[in-house]
C-alpha cells in the first residue's frame, strides 16, 4: 500500500535499463516517495534487474502502475511537471526543483493531483511528452557537464520534495479546486485539433505537425478549470454549427 | 587545472569501489565542483574503473590529491564538514546540506579553506574521522530507508553548493518567452466575442452578458505569450474562412 501522505507521482517515460528503474525507486523511497508510474518499459515488466537494484525499495516496483503511453499515465493528474533541459521552441514555465516542489506541495494541499515526468535515459524526453506538461523542472547543473542520469534526477527532485514537507505535517485542505484533469485537457486538444484540421488551419503541410504541437502545448500550459474547458468546447461546437447552417 | 572559482574540496575517505569514485567525480562536476581528495583508496590509484565511470569528469581524477590518512587530507583546511548520520556519543553541530553549503560559502568568502568529507561505502564514517570535523552534514532522508550511497551523497551536497552560488531562481522566467501585453489580450477577447456573437454562441439572451464576462475572464487569467495570441487569432480567422467557403 502506498503511504497515506499525499504526494506527487513520479512517472518514468520509456525507461530502458532495469537497473535505472530500480535506482529510481531507491531514490524515491530515500525521500519518502512511493508512487511510481512507468510508461512502456523497454525490457517489459516485471523486470528482475530493477528488483535486484531496488533492494529495500522493492515495494515501489510491486505497486508501480504501468501504462502504454504518456497520455494514459497522466490522465488523472491536474498538474504535470517535466524534468528536462530547457526545451527549444516550446514556451513553458521553467522552475528550479525547489520552486517546483514548493508549487507541487501547494497544489497537492489544494486537492490537486500532481505528477513529475522523467525521460528515457539516453534520448531524453521527446517534445511530444514535454508538450503535455504544464511546467518544466530544470536542475541547475554545470552547463559544461549537464549529464544527470535518470536516478540522479529522481533523487534530486525527491530531495526537494522532502525538504518541502519534512518537519511539517502535510495537512490536507478540504476545498478542492475544480481544476480540469489532464484527460479533459487531452480531449479538448483533440477536439480543437480535429475541427481545425477540417477547417484547413494546419497549413502549409510541412508546418502542420509543429503547429499541432504548439497548440497542444498551449492548452496544457493554461491553468484551466472544468468550466473553462466546457466553455472552450462549446465555442468550437458553435463555430461548427454556424458553418453548417451556411 | 581546477576551476578558478573558490570552492570546498570534497574528500573521499577510504573509498572501496572505483565505480563509486568515478560516480562521485561525475556528481561533483555536474555542479561545477572539481577539487577531489581521496584518502587511501582500497584498490590503489589510479583506478581504471573509476576512470571508466567518470567519463566526462575524468579530469577530476587526474587532478585528485591522494592522502594516506584523514589528518593529512584536511591539514590545510580551516573548516571541515562530515557527511554522516547523526553520530551517537559525539556532540557536534548538525546542519542540513543547505545550511552547510550556506555556511561553507560564507567561510570561503572570508578566505577560509573548507572541505567536506564522505565516508567509505559500506561501513560509513568512523568516529575518529567524525571527531576531526567541525560540523556534521545530515541529509534529511526517510528514516525508514536512509541508505544513500557515496555518489548520491556527493551529488546532493554538490547540488546544494551550486544552489548557493548560482542564482537559480533568477532563471525562472527567462525561458518562458515573450508575454502578451494586456492590450493584446483585450484585442483577442474582442475578436472572439465579436465572432462568437455572429455565430450565435451567446445564447440564451439573458445569459449572454455573463457568458461574455466568463470568456473575458478566462483569457485574462491565462498566462499567454504573443505566439499564443497570434495562434488563437489565426484559429478563429480560419473558422470564419471555413464557414464563408460554405
């Protein structure tokens, strides 16, 4: 059973080596975090090398939730951080690990579900995944040697989480803000993308993919309530009706 | 040559596995630290496994100073920290990594020479070594799973050093880009309101004012860049074009 304390989920995106998954589990549990999600692990699941490396943190692997893709893994989350270098060409709030975990704690205190995503070891996070995040966590590494591995990145983020909650009872605030969940943002993105596609918005062809990503990135960056999402759906439906009336 | 910036030396006391020495070098250089001292490494020196693991941080191993014992390794230092669990039976100032690196920075600024000691992997630091330190650095780990390894301990301490010397949060906003001004949000609101009015979105009549206010409120609440605003204008223009084509 995961601990009762409310905390962010740590989401490993397509991790490659079992050893790194195990080391990430250790790094999480070193700082009292025990909600791991894993997207499409390269070598399948369960993974004996992960278990061997995790040793005392093996429970996190037993209880890890496995997902096919990023959208599914963060579907129930209200706010998602991506740990990555500053992305080129995507506009996104960039936070230090400390500022991010302060923010995460505040959100969790308001009843939001929060996740932190970590990219695959070698290739790093893809822009498609980054675009789904509400904010970036950027570790202030030496620019001449910025190569943090997965487990180190998990460790530092977990450390900042613990610094934030240690000695303090993470008491829950009852008033849950009516923020849209990630799945609702995803559906809104799909709706706009489909209709704008029909309307011929994604033009010229060679820019279409980039335009779609920018649009998705914008929606996920906006702090949206359920009511906002409903209104935006309604606006688009009305534009389509208007067109159909001719 | 070590970097010109004044910084603490990191002292590895009787490290056992070369891999851990290499990983410690990486962890140091990730955060711009490059003064490594090593006391009596178990497998001799140089160590090929250390070199293989250090990869991009190999220079630290080339330049590492090797000592026979702890007294010699810290002989030139004015102030020494020991990273270890809280010692039983020794009365000593205990600092968090953050407080310790703040203190270290202040001392270095006053011209003191400062070192941080790290114990051997398996056995931890001996009381003899701890007794030589002026203060203890204790990482706030989960008491149910306190097992940090050498490289992790180096990494976290290095991270706190860097947080101390780099103005991390100054970089919070600079990657976020070109925010739209209020007048641009206003024009976007007008554009959407006008077209949605034509399209018959604000219906029924007695709710129209409230719907318009909600929409305006939503736009002004969103953290929007110029690029977002342009994209949103473009989307609406395209929907209108689509309608007009019939």
